[in-house]
C-alpha cells in the first residue's frame, strides 16, 4: 500500500512540475516572439519559474495577469538570471494585475523604456526581511514617462519602489512596507509622489541625488498627500549600500536634491527623523565625482501633520545617537544639517534667496538646524515658520 501511495505521489508531483515547466516555456516564448501591440496574458495560479523573464526592443506590449491575488510568479527556485522580469530598450509597456515573489535580484527592472506603466502589481520577498533579499522590488531606471500606481512593494534590501535617473514619473496610490527604503526617487527629475502609504520601513520616502551616476542631477520632485507612518524597522541593507546609513525611524529624507516640495503629508510615529534635509557630506563618504552637487537647495516643507509624541531615536546609528545626546526623546520633527555651499551664501553666511530651505505651516512642526558643519555646536531650534 505504501508503495502505491509513493508511486501516485511521484506521478502527481512529476505531472505538476512538467505543467509548470510548460507554462514557463510558453511565457518565455510569447515574450521573445511578441509583436508590437501584443497583449501577453498570464494564467491564474502560482507559477514557479526557474529563470528570468525578459522583454527587449518591443513597442506597445502589455503583460497582464488575472489579478494580484490570482496570478503569482514565484522565483523561489530561480537558477538562471537575477531579475524576476527585465524590460529593456522598449516603449509604451504596461505591466499589470499580477504578483511576483522571491527573485534572486530585483523583482522587476526596466531600463531605457519610454512610456511605462506598473499597475496593480505586488512585488515582495516572503518571510522575514533580510539582507540577502534583492535590492529593488519595482525598479525603473533611465526611463521616461513612468506611472506606478496601486502597487505594493515588500521586503527589498534597498528600496521597495525605486525610480532612478529617470524623468517624468508618477508614483501614486502605492503601499511600501518592510523595505529599507519604502519609496526612493534618485537622480530623477519631474516626479510626483502622492497618495501613497509608506509604513514599517527603515525610511519611508527618500529623495536623493547621488554621485557617480550617468545622470548627475534630479529635482523638481513633489511629495504630497502621503501617509508616512512608523518607519522604524531595523536597517537590513547589505554593507556598503548608501541606504545602509539611513537610521531606522526616518520618515522623509531629502539628500542633496534641489527643488523639492514636501507638503500635506501625514508623517507620524517615525522615531528618529520625521523629516530631514541633508547634504551628501552627512554620509561621511568621499566624493570623487567632480560634476556632482552635494548640497540641497530650494526645499519646501509645509502643511504637513506631525504628532507631538516622544521617541527614543535609533541608537544603532550614529545620527540616532547624536540626536538622543542633543535632544533626548524630544527630537524635532524637521531636521536640517546646516551644511551649505559657500558659493550660495551671502556676506552674513546665510543662504541666498534662490537657494533657501523653507519650513512653514506644519502641525507640530518643531525644527532644528543641527549645524553639522560646526561640529553640531550652536544648534538652532524652534517651532513655526523659518527659512534657512
């Protein structure tokens, strides 16, 4: 009897594996042979894939599942490639209505795509967040005209929703949880980030300009009407990663970016730095890129809602220790590092009008210029409206 059961189980498992292999082969074939304007329908069910799916040099192609809870692409047994899905050198691409899980590297990476929509996608690593998870869940880089809407990103060891070196981007109605960075806009210009939930990440929403990248400068980024809640999860980024320096308890951070407008957000329960505006020098990393601007400018923080609760900042991070030493459990909600480009200052050492960092009309909007350039001496604290 036991022998018969074992044989039946073997036949069933082998049949399932054969069926999964056939589905994978069919999807790969359809992606390779796709013609302009094609719709590639993904079947319902949990589909185990052993290699990356790729789409290259195509126009007006849609990849569509039956729904986020109905079509699930699992890369847990991946043996070929790093990304789950990679799209490159394409135009007018839509990816919608499915989930991806557990790729070796990024779950979806798109590069050099003109016209791109991610819609109703869940991209996640299952289990406890860890540094061996892939860097990015949704990762458009060097793309133009990107819409990311009604998507969920979970468990990325860098950023859940990461937009890099791109232009004209809309991130809206998305959820980012248990990532190092929930949503990151990096060296990207003309981006609108609104109506999202960033919760239980290390850092909620980051707007960065970093050195040593082909696109030197981003900016003109608006962050509005988001809920940035309790982003206190421990930092699990691999060593050497710039987001590895972000302290747990970071709500919104602007690093070296210009023309950033942060307004009408609900920023609650972030224990270390609810909102911070910093130069790249705060990272204490040498800058070799001569074309890089390490200073933030023209940043507006206004009409946001903060709570007045007290927290102990992250004590495993140098900045968290500093804030606790300087402020105890009453860390101001808006922190500016005070490191300024001397070429942008007037005879009194103040930023000229064209470069000012302005804070106004924030509920419970306590602030501090922490004077990092002056070894944190002479810190300026207050509550209300101010321009630095």
